[in-house]
C-alpha cells in the first residue's frame, strides 16, 4: 500500500515487505535523489510517492532494524547521505543474539530463507564482517504434532500415502485437485481455498501449522492473495496447485534462488552489527524518543523532531522512510488523514512469547529435524519448537 501524504490519497504499488529485497526501494530512492524529487515512504505500509519537488540530498530512516539498516547500507553505497533514528539503545530491532554459558541463541528471528539472489549478495558485500550459514540439509525434516506424538511431514509420494496426518478420503481427494475449478473470489481466505482444493485434514495438519509458523496467523482470516500470493497465482494461472507446479517447472527456465534456510555464523546479530559498522555509528542515533515528522512550512521536504539525551533535536530532509509498525503512523506522522490510513493503523499484530532452553547433555528424542509445529486443532498453547543445534553449528 502506498500513501501519498502530499495528496492524502492511496494507490497500490509493488509490495517489497517481508523477505523481499530492499534493493528496488533503494534504487527508487537513489533515482529520486538524482532527479531531485521528494517523497515519503513507509517500508511496511507506505511504499512510494509519485509527485516530488526539488530539495536536498538527505534521507531520514526511522528504525534501525534489519530493514532500516539494509536500506541505509545500500544508500551509502550509492553515496546518498542518510540518518537512521532508533528508539532502543542498540541497533538491530528484533534481531538479538544471546550468548551465555557457551550457548548461542536468538531472542528474535532464528533463520531466513534465500528467496532472492540479493540475500546472498548482501552477505558477500558484508564480508568479512559476517558470514552466511546455510542450514544442515540432514535436518530438513519438519515434524507435525498429532494425537500426542510427532509425525514427519511427508516429502515424497510413499510417505504421503502412509502418513497418519491426513485422512484417507483427503489423500484420494488430492488426486482430483487438478480437475477442480479455480476460485473466483479475490478475497478468499487461505482456509477456504485449502478446504476447497485439498480437504480439511490438509488444512489442519499442513497449511494451518505452516501459516502459524510464518505469520502466527489464522488461516480463517488471512487472504490468500496477500498472505500466500504464489499459491494464489498458481491456481489463477494454471487452474490448480499440482498443474501449476508442473507447468511452472516446464515453462520457467530462469535461474531460481535456492530457497535454503540460512542464518549467520555466530548469530544473526553479526549481520546487523556488520551493517552498523559499514554505515557508520555516527549515522545511527540511538535512544531517540518523542519523534514526529511534519512537512516544512515553505518549499518541499520534512522536519523531523525528536528527543535524545534530554535535548530536543531537529533535522530537515528530503525523504523519510519509516519501518515502524503501522499502529504508530499517525503518532509519528500527525498530519496524515486518520480516516484514510485507518486500514493500516488498525492492523492486528500477533503477540508471541519465545522460550529458549539449553541442555549441556540432551537425553530426549533424536533431534534430527529442523523442528516441529503444533496445529491449532490440537488445542495446545504452543506454535512450535525449533532445534537450532540440529541444523546450525555452535548452537
């Protein structure tokens, strides 16, 4: 979603949010600076503003999480002066690696997926300050909890036939999946789509835990077109999931990212620390509070006002990029029309609690898997379990 604050209008644009490259946004900003244009963006919800006026070469990025730091890194490589503002006392956002008693663990995200070539390229550009670590392929099994026991999610035909996760009728039903009519409702939920094409047991013990593991979300509420756009396009373009998977392999010969799971050697904070080092600590202001952005009274551009170290500070800029949660938009950008951004500010954010356990000597089940997911139908107050020591070194 794009919100043009100069006109109080919204228009759809390309979504470059979670797990997608920030480089297209960086290139857009760089092009606008070269052309002396002016725009304001929110990476999560406010994408790109078309009408801009002449101003200075200066970008303010709100938030020093992975997205904000990566954007600042690429802007600096383009020679664009930028300033990053962060409310916490350290950069990195939710990325935070703990080290205690010989254990290395994450209190935020544990891994990512190489879903684009830019991910690998970023690590190459940050070398030798941090190194990518690809998950051990021998621990690629995913477990699903059903009836008081773990069961491996099937990865082949025979395993799919024998698995107790899905009912016999749904196993037979999937044979007819290529012949079912494609959906016509663009707002169809993930749950409705899966029931229609695959059956209830596939929803309960495959898609539901998958969606919970990624979004901590409810498939009954998530719209397929937005939450799982590739799945939606498979049905719309090819008429079915199975036919689409086959057709895409035949027709799409372009090189594809590996889709491997990755982390960073010695913890993900080595990635954010490397970004901080190269950007320059003088361009990242920490412990910032009472932040607000206002259009300048004369000409184009914005005034960014904030508190730091007990002092009120202010800077002018041409471009403001916000990586804040949407619920804070009207607080930081008080001039936004509240009615027009209500669909953004009312978004629901799932709250999670992460528990980290370390064992000097493990005496339980073999940890020869990536982890396990617990479907909501099992009525356990647990989304899942990861086994980092099984697929990453030194964990």
